[in-house]
């Protein structure tokens, strides 16, 4: 099954949307004052965000990950598209539990294949398969080590995403390119990295 790598997403401050990041670490253009800016924060590539990145693919007939993503985030063609911020689950386990909750609400039973009494159906198995692919990506994607800020030279610490600067492409070294403090508590560092404030 073809699938995407873990998504690099940032929260855009002006619009509050989750937007893909350029290799420079800036937000991709999406028709907003935040276009090309550093994100307010970089978002962890949760299972929900990774799965959602497949929702716009056109191979839903042959790719079970795409199919699952469209079922969860697009639903029927007339319903508005959902985003990871709109769904009540983040992990594959939560999504699986949700499938059975929905079944319980609809039919009074968690069993998704009532004709043969099987608790799980094809959709459950798609979640499990996608979950295995995601787990493999998490295991093989190198996390970023702590950096020193290219402006103040201090180690960039804190929880969540704390730096901005070039994001390496697949197979490229995370060490390349200057990183700067992202927090607004470091206005000089942000300015030195090219941020407007
Ligand atoms: Zn925006
Ligand atoms: Zn199930
Ligand atoms: Zn700094």
C-alpha cells in the first residue's frame, strides 16, 4: 500500500488551521495572513494527522489507507470535510473504539458484522493495517535532537516544538541549516531568523 511519510504540520496563528510546512519550516500558502510565516507551533504527527494527509489522494479504490482516510474525513460527498481537529480520536486505538461506539449508538450492539456475529469488520481491519504502517513510520523516523539557537547560541529547550528553520527532506540530515528560537519570549532570535516579530 502506498502511503505518505509522517506529515510536517504547523499551527497557523492568524487562522488557527493546521497547515503543511515548507522545507524552510514556514507555512505553505493557504490564502491567509500566515502564508510563509513560521508556525505558532509545530504539530505532532499523530495517527489522525497522518491518516488525514491521505484524504485528498485519488487511489481510494485500490488503497485501503486512502479509502479509510476518506471515510473518516470526507464521509459522503455532500458533508463538509473534517480535519483532525474535528474528530474525537487521535490514535488508531481511539478510532477503532469509536467505530464500535458508533455501531452501538446505531444498532444497540458493538458487533459490526451482525450476520455472522463478528465484532470487527473490514473497516476495523483497515484501521489495524493503517496503524501498523504508522507505527513503522514512527519507529523509523528520526526525531530531532535539541539544537542550539543560531542567534543566541543557547540550547533550545521546552516542550512541544520550539524552533524554526529549514526542515530536511527525506533522507537529508536534520543537522543542516540554522535553527532559531521559535518562542515569542525570544524576539531577538525570531528577528535574527527572519521572522517579522
Ligand atoms: Zn492561516
Ligand atoms: Zn473492531
Ligand atoms: Zn535564541
